C-alpha cells in the first residue's frame, strides 16, 4: 500500500484566516475524501453565525457521528482540547502558518463579502466584527488560554501521527501539491 493510500484521515489547523477550510476543500476534492469543518460542530447555528458555542461533549459527539460513515476525510479547523479523543484517528495533521497582516486582510475581505454593510462602522455587526478581527490578529502572541500559536504548537508536539507544517502565503494549488508530495503522490 502506498503512503498516499494509507493517509485517509487528515486534520488541518492554523490561525483564523490561514486557509484551513480552503485547503481542506481542495484536498478533499483532489483525494476524493469527505470534507468537514470543526466550526459546524463547535457552534450552534445562529444568525449571525458563531454567536453561541455548543457544550464540548455535544460537539464531540456530533463530530464523531459525522466522521463515522466516511473511510476517508479531511477535517479543517481547531479542535485542541475539546476534540482530543479524536487524535488517534488522524493519519496526518497539517498546520498552516501565515503572517498576521495577510490573515487579517483575508478575514476582512471574507467578512465584507459575507456581511456587507452590516460590518461597516455603524452597522449592526460592526462591533462583533472588530472584536473578531482583534482576536484573530492576536493569534501569534496569544497564550495557552486561547486559540494561539503557542497552544497549537504544544498540541502539535504531542501528536502521535505525522505533522506537515506549511508556512507562508502559497496558492491553494501549491499547498495541495505540497501535501500530495508529502504523502507520496496522488491517487
């Protein structure tokens, strides 16, 4: 069995705006895997989204149930702490690192597309948007109490599976190629 065939369960994490979901979608498409995102399990559906988190046990149960029917999947987003019981399932973990200024620029563009004038000064979502951007920008200097480079680094160091680190601003296609090269070729 080739190494690529042995890599069936991939988890991708990094700071918000680093491209984890984009890479997960592209990689899942390339490999023929299912694609899931931790935000869909962490948060209750709300309008606007990401306002009310689920209890840790509930989100873990929901994620387990969603992964179970799939022999091969790519999971994007951070599950450090609450999703640790899933660690034995991972064949490969990919960590994306991108400078804060690029991430924040991407997040601002993404949020403007999603929410338009609602995030502009005076808009109904402006205050929450600015709070989110400040939180995302603090990733590199954050401590263990929050989603941060420090927290992710410690979590990655304890993983029993292979870890691929991709740093810098690469196209999605280039990132997919880097992963395919790392796992020994495409199917």
